[in-house]
C-alpha cells in the first residue's frame, strides 16, 4: 500500500493582524484517495466501489488507531473519514508566540517551563526523571515513540514532568521489550503530549531568549489571550519543587543493576557500606549503582533531620538530584551544612548545587540549562573527557566558592562548573548523572571515588 503524501514543511507564520505566530501545517495538494491505495488491483472491484473505499479507509483508520497514533477526526467526501489527526492543541509561550499542534496522551490545560533535551534515546527515562517536575520537555530528536515503553526503564514510580513536545510521533513500536505505546503510557499517567510542531524553531527561540513559560491546551473554550495570561502569571523560580517529588517516609533499597545490564564486574573498592540517600527526586538507577557497589542504602525524605541521619551512623551520605531552584529550599541547605565534615558526602545535580550553597557559594539560573545525553565534561585533574547525561537549569558560581574547595570538572560546552571536591571535609559532587550511560559508561567510576572516600573514613 502506498503511503499518505507528507505535509509541507512547517514554518512559523506571523499573522499581520495580531503578530501571533503559528506553526500549523498546510496539507500539500493531492488527488482524493490517490495515495491511500495501489494504482492497480489484483482483481477487479465488483459491486459498489464507494462501499469498497469506505471499508478500506476504515481498515486503515483502525490499523493506525490500534498502533496508538491518532483517531479519525475530519470527514472527507460525505461519510468517508480521513485516517489522520487534525490540529487540536496549542502551545502558548510567554513571549506571545502560539504553536498549533496535535495532541496525544492526556487532554486539558497545563502550564510549565519549556526546556529542550538533545538526547537521541532514552525518552522513557526522561519522562520518569523527577528533576523535570514543572517542565515541558521538548525533544530535539525528531522521531519519538518508536521503541514504545517498558517497565524496566522507569527512573521513578511516576511521571513528574508537565508535558512532552515532539516533532514526529511514531505510528508503530518496534522493540522486543516494548509493552505499551507512548501515547497509551502518557494517557494512563495523565501527562499531556503534542506532536507535529516545529521543534527546531522553538529550540532556536529557547536558545536565543532562554527558557520560557508555556501553556499546553486542548480546550477550545480557552482563548489564546487567556492561555497567555496563565503563562505570565505562573512562576517557577523560587518555588520548592523538591517537596512534591520526595518520598514520604524512610525506606531501604536493595535492588542492584540487573545482571543482564551489569558492565562493571571488577570492583576492588566495593564493600559493605551503609549509605543514607536524601531523596530530593532521586533516580532509581543511582540507587541501583550504589547497591551494585555493595552498599546498604537507606533512603530518607528531603526534610529528614540531619541529627536523625547521623544517629544511623552511616559510612556516607548521598544528596540526590532533584527539580527546581536550589535557593528555594533553604531547609535542605541547612541539612547539608549540619552533615558535611562529619561523614563522607556525595552530591549529584541538585545535591551538587546544595553543597555549593552550604560551602558558602552561590547558584544562578542558566539561560536555557543543560538537558541531554551528549554533554562533554572534562576532569581537570586528569584531562579525561567523559560524555555525560545532564538535566539542570541552575549552576554553581565557582568564583563564589571559598578557599579549599576545588572545581574538579567543567562542562566543555560553556566551561560551567560540573564538579567539586573538598578533601578536608570529605566531599565530592558532580553536576551530571554518573549513573547514566550515554558514553556508554564513562562516568560510573565516580561511584568508585565515593567508595574510596568511605573506605578512608572507616579506616
């Protein structure tokens, strides 16, 4: 069967009347049904040809619907219906631009901060990363959904991001581990998604102007002006997002990296260490890697008192990744201050930023942050370059750090601080995810470094 004729390229259009942008596609001219069916048939069509066309169209529509793509929305030539979806959603940005799109997943209206992610794979890990709470994630890779989803790739127990923005939604899934389509997965978790939108144009806008607040909506009853007003009113800077993603009570974690995926079987530094992990939005794979290095792990909520942590007599403390502004959680900074110097400490992402503030440094909001699995990071001590996975909108200002605190890593894209250490206080931290494997396993030795800190402390 021949394929449907593609849509013409998407270009933002400025409307002379109101200066609003739109990215709604216009279908290229085509002959009715000429591309839906072969030009020749193995046998002549007998009887009512229009009835035959309706049956074939319904079959195509049912096939695409079963694959989790789109529903039949627009009528064509009477009661014959088109098996493709029409534009039914809008993304309204705070700069006044309006981007028409097609919806998948949940419907409704949602507000969030729009950021772009440059990863080529791993969209399920991104969906379940608590650090994306309050954000719309725009994937720069144009083709999303082709591997579906599966329960093994979850980084947390739920999706915390506000929505997903993509260029093309795959009409089928092709992966031996797939158990569900992306659209069905998002719908069950009440997460909105849009596709057939010019993600390249939006990315250029974010790179030029910085991260923008946006509103996603499938509701025709809400005007563009109302959605724009929502974007202007909503704020993310200074908001405590950690409390909404942290666990409610302490628990023990013992799951290791599955033997099928384990890559590091030579762990001379591994030992039976007890690590208390502060859950600021911790990813499961961080805990798996610690368990794989022989650690016994107690996970505690973000507001767990430092005194209670020290009563557990841990060999080390992990301050995990998490969403939002580190300056909005002074209680977490105070906890870090009370713990550093007493036991070895490892900070990852948000934990790195909290350590920077606890040591007397400052953090600042970046223009559009770092989001993706292809960020080169240089270890200044050895010159080694790792390809890292990153997800943060804030960074530590190295010029504000006191004497005795060493910057160990920098991001080679912009020379921002990507790692700290203080040997006197037994501290190490990274502004990226050592448990991720984009390099494919470049950063995993960071866990060995934490083991060394705890071994030295124990002896």
